[in-house]
């Protein structure tokens, strides 16, 4: 019997979309992340202070949990956050899709950013070749589930300030308009990666030769090379780089131009300027933080995070593999 399903994804403070996930009978709110390959959870192995304000997984309370002797994991994300711990397997259910014997990584250490975040862990949806479990690398939930799905694909529907969904096994026509355009994916680096060699600011085209992008639901903003960031904010009245905020800010009243990015060798995906006003930096509502920011030192790479998915339904298709996108 096919296990296609659609799991609700709830926006948490606009920073991340959390999906209620059943791990060995325990409910955890996980951040589904197409930019990483580990399924890890807050656990009872963490210090009490790290556990505060989170649902934690207790392996002793699961009748289906099996420890994976000698296995460990350690992950560091591009923004410097990270976590590490031990490993076991358990039955994991998302929406109506169940995987038995899924590798579940128990955190015994998490960085400060995660203690402050609303999630109870991450569910990696990148390719399994970047899973950090050693000595035996483990598979992602999707890798394990795909044979039980009608089609080996999942899709991310992440509208701004509204409940979204992760669809497994089928494209949900209610989650997009128009037709889905596809680009081939190079999975060798573990990411849903494709060439993205030009962009448009308010309709004017600029090139980013040799640059690739990754479709990354676990990153909040759209991160791109400095040249593109300065070109964009040069077109925004009153915008400037704010060292204290660590990014470009502008008057919340500013009108923001559309930003289009080329996806593969096909068309552009256009993000309306309204979606590039990420959030006010304080309660006065005077100054706002931009949804387009610098990717920093990672040369030749752009990261299309939730700001992109607020405008486009993303289809992650293992047949290919290929990445599809269609306006929400
Ligand atoms: C935010 C960011 N800055 N830089 C340079 C990169 C590479 C990122 C992306 C990133 O780190 N994403 C992330 C963080 C935590 C959990 C999951 N994904």
C-alpha cells in the first residue's frame, strides 16, 4: 500500500516551519531541512538547561527504539550552529508516511542557537551522502520512505504567515499555481543543487557566472554573493548595511524591487519585493531587516531558503534527480 501523505508545516516566528513528527510514539516538532542529511532530536541526554522549553525524546520510553552501538554524529551548519550525540533506530511517522528502523540521532550537545530556537530537532531531507553518522553513515527519512511512495518525491509548500505542508509521494495541485518547471540536480555535494548564473533586480539582468544554488528549506533567508546583495539594496531607498544587525536594513516603508533568480538553464523565479521585507528589527516598526543577505565566504554558492519558498512551491524529485518550482 502506498504511503503518500501531506504533513502540515507551521511557521514558527517566520524563522522556521515545524512539522509534528512521531518518533517511537513521542511527538516532536522538527525543522524539515533540505540542506542537511541528519534526523536529530533533543533528548534526555542533554543538560537540563539545554532541554528547557523543548519536547525531548526519551529512548527509555519508546518500545521500538534500538541503540546503535558505537555510532556517533556531529553536525556544524553554515551559520556556525551545531549539535552532536549518539544514535539509535526507531519508527518515525510524518503525516501518513511511516519508516521503521529510521536512524534517529539523539543530541547530548546542542549549540546556543538551538536552545533558543523553537524546534525539537531537525529532519534532514538532503541526499544521504552528507549524513554525519559514523562509523556507518545513515539514510534520510525520505531515502528510506521513497520506495513506499507512489513517486519518489516530496514537495515543500511554505507560504508566508500561513500553515504550509510537506507533501510526500505526490505533487499537491492545491499547493501551487501554473505549471512546475524543472532543472536537473547535481547531488554529488549532497545538496539539491543546480546552476543559478544570473539574477534580475526590478527587471534588470546581472550575471553570476559559474554560481550554483541549493534549495534549502532549513535556511530562513535567501543568501547570495555580495555583488548581488549590494546591487539589490542599491535599489532600495534608505537601505544600508547594519553591523549590529549583521545585514542590510531599510525603512519599513521602503518599496522593494522584485528579485528574480535563474533556476538552471530554464526560467527565472521571481520573488516579489513584498516578500523581501523579512521583519522589523525592533518593536518600533521603523527599520526592517532584508530577506536577501550575503552568503558570506562560500564562493560560488547561493542558498535559496524560506524567502524563496514563500513565493514558490518546491518539488524535490529523486527521479533525475531534479528540482521543480511553481508559483504558490
Ligand atoms: C544561515 C547560513 N549562513 N551561511 C553562511 C550558511 C551556509 C547558512 C545556511 C545554514 O547554516 N543553514 C542552516 C542552519 C541551521 C540549521 C539548518 N540549516
